[in-house]
C-alpha cells in the first residue's frame, strides 16, 4: 500500500517546510513580505483609510513590535507608501505602509548606513 507512505511523506514535508523561506516574524531578524499586503494592524487599531504619516507610524510600531522614530514618503507604481523606521528590542526595522489603506507591505531589518 503506497497511500500511507505518501501521506506520511506529505505530513513530514508539512512539518519541515513552514520553517523555510524568508518570512521570519516581525520581531525577529530577516524580512517579512506580506503578499497581499495585510490590513490586520490598521484594523486592530481602528484607523480609517487613507492614513496619515502619524497613523502610518502607529501602524508600523504595532506591526514591528517597537517604537516608530521616523517616516518618509515614497511613490511606487503610482501609489504612495510610508517607510517607517521602528526601533525594536531585536534591532531597527523598516516597515512599508501603503497610504491608501494602511496595509503593511513589508517589514525588514533597517539599513544602517
């Protein structure tokens, strides 16, 4: 019977694969890319869209688990984004927040150059 062997193999893969990739949690090193971007944080904070710079900083601080210290604006593909610098216990993070709806697009270790 090959079915139990196949099922056992699939079970083993499901236990191993979640640790692979580049999606370490926001509070850890590495980068987390949300595809599609997540509105989980803006919804939890009760912030209405579109978001302001200050609201983007609040969203980013919540998403990265730290304190937002600065934010800049960037336009990509005709959309406005805020790039927010957040200080966390595990190091500085850069959080990209879409201005249109407050969605978090990416959390990554900040460039310190």
